[in-house]
C-alpha cells in the first residue's frame, strides 16, 4: 500500500497487540500504586496530578480490578497519542512521513512496552502529541483561535497528567519567540487564550496543592532538580544516554537527534521548527537536570515523541540506515514481549523490570489464608499497593513508611488511626537476618509480635525476593502515631 492506510493499519494493529499484552502482563508496583489512587479519586496526589488515576478508574469500571481493567483505557489513550503524532507527521510530509512515523513508534521499546503500562507518561504523551497537532493547525489556519483553545486544553490535560508538561508549554513559548515571523503570533490573542485555558484546566491541581502545603509541587521540584548524593556527573549523563539508546533503540535515537538538529536550522519551515524546538528544549532541560541528580530515561519520552514527528517529515540519512534502525527496534520490542511471557534472556529477575509484578498473587494467597479480619500493613508503598490489588476483596493495606520516602499513603488514614485496642495486624516486610526497623517500631504497640512464615516472590522458578509475615497481636495504643524516623535494631 502506498497511501496512508498503511500508517493507520500499523497504529491500529499495534494498539490491539498492546491491549492483548495489557491482559497478560502482571501488574507492576507503580501501576498498583496508581490503582490505589483510583480508589481515592482526588484533584491531586503526592507524586503526580490525577489523570492516570482517572484513566484507571474508568478502565476498572469497564473491566473490573484486573490487569486489563487497570490498563485498557490507558492503552487506548496511548494509541491516541500515536494517532496524533502520525497525523502531524502527515501534515508535514505527506504519506511517506506518516508511514515513517508509524513504523518508528512501532519500533521503539519506549512505545512498544511503555504504552502497555498504566503510568502518568501515557496521558502526558497523548496531551503533547495532540497539543502539537493543535498548535500546527493554529499556525496554518485563517481562524486560529479555536485551535489555540484546543491547544490550551491539551496543555492543561498534560499538566493534569504530569508536571513536566510545563516544559511543553515553555518550548512552544520559546519557539514563538525565536523567529521574527513566529513572534507575530504574540500580536494576536491566540497564544494568550491558550495559556489562560491551560491554567483554568490546571487550577484544581493548584487548589489541591494549596490545601496540602504544596506537598506535590515541592516533592517534584526536589525530585527533579535538587542535587542528591555524590554520584559522578559524567556517569549520570552517560546513564541518561544509555537509557535513551535502550528505550528508543540506538539507530533510531541517532536518526531522531539528527532530525531535530536539522529541524532547528533557518531553512526549516516554521511549523516543523516549532516541533523541533519543543523536542530540543525538553531534552536540554533533562540533560541539565542530570547534571544535578539522576534522571529516569522515560522522562525524555515527550522529547522523543516530538523528535519522531520531525524525523518522520525530514529525511536525514539514507534509507538503508532507516530500515536498519526500524528492524533493530522491532526486534528489541519483540524480545521484551517474549521476555515477559517466557523469560529467555540471562537477566537476573531482581534486575529485570519485566519481573516486578511476579509473585504477588502467591503472597496474597498466603496472607488471605491467615488474615481472618486482621489489618494488613507493609513498610513500602509498592508492597502495600500490590497486596491491596491481589488480596481478596481488595482491603485497605497500610504503608508504614518507617525510614522510607514520603508518599501518598502518608495523606490517607494511618494504621494508628484505624486500629483499635485488641486488633491484630499482619505486617509484611522484606525478609532480613535482623529484626526489620518497621517491626522494632511496632513492638511498643503490640501485646505480642510473632515471626511468621517467609514467602518467596517468584517468576517461574526464579526467586525475585522474599517477604516475611509478622503477626502483631493485641494492638494496645489506638490513636498513637507511629514513628517515621528510621529505627535501629540490634537483632
């Protein structure tokens, strides 16, 4: 086929395959954490804005509290992101550009694997790609105000997904200031209306933060910019580069970087320049951030998506390299899918991201066998979320967070507020040779503390980790807050 049907068939088939994988892959800890958010819908959360919680809630209303239910709406939104990206590439370069962009998205592990999972990156990428498409319509329309309003809505939805969407807005602003003919846009109401609309959409998150001591804003600013530790700057930058080579695939990554560099040249049309400028600005920001602290590879996903659109429209290297890059990427995506279903790579399960969801169902069955109405608590938010998802009837599971980083569980009712005198609490913590800090902290609150069985978390025959079930019998300090500082134990 030589028309755009090829591109749309690629996008649709990829979306269907992701839906199939969404039903197969066990829920990973971060997804379980966001699923917990969806059970407590709010205008904001400790870590992120609420968009992913809303998507998960919609999916579970359709398909229940299952892996497919958690992911199905997010997968559809991720497919919408690719549709908008391909549509914009087609506006820039016609049928060929649409096909190249579609193949590139299919061949990226970032999309092939990332768009299967329900994470805040999914609605963020959808908002970004739709927003870029709306801005392009605004720049080329004789009646741009409607398109600017749509762009503002997209940016607002992006800010409701992840705070880093502000970089998308900043990139657009800088692009419209960078060229004389683009600066003419600031003589018209469109950009200002877009900013106003985005602000109005984002206001509920602002109000939520104002009512919670700006906790989410402060956490993300520290998480992304405040220096932490003494790791080598060169190693952090190298790790960021290595992450992109893995998530994008090496050849495609180079092609996209070259395309963005070409898109920033004076000879490039204004419309392509704007998208290239957004990609470059986001990438430069995170390179700067990596100079201060470690940056997760997926944080650059918006830059990669924008760069993919530019690459789809701009031929920068011979077709042979393009085909090689796409082939390598497709092989990598296929390997990830096979690894999830039938692990074949000589990669220890503890270091394999595809194994993170393994073993929780078995642990939940063990706990259900002895729970008998007892409260359940852990010391890690990831463990609490996984257990809440897998235990029968999805009970409340508390995360004590003793010695750990603050998280959303700190904002919800605590074990010390809910437990009553005489209650039993099952405490599930990593199996250690000494008494864990969380158990030491709970000793003054229990008449007795019994060390229970250890349950191994397994993927197939391979052990990922182990959790021990402790029984705190006879809760004796109802209403007394638990300590949050690390507790040193000598046993």
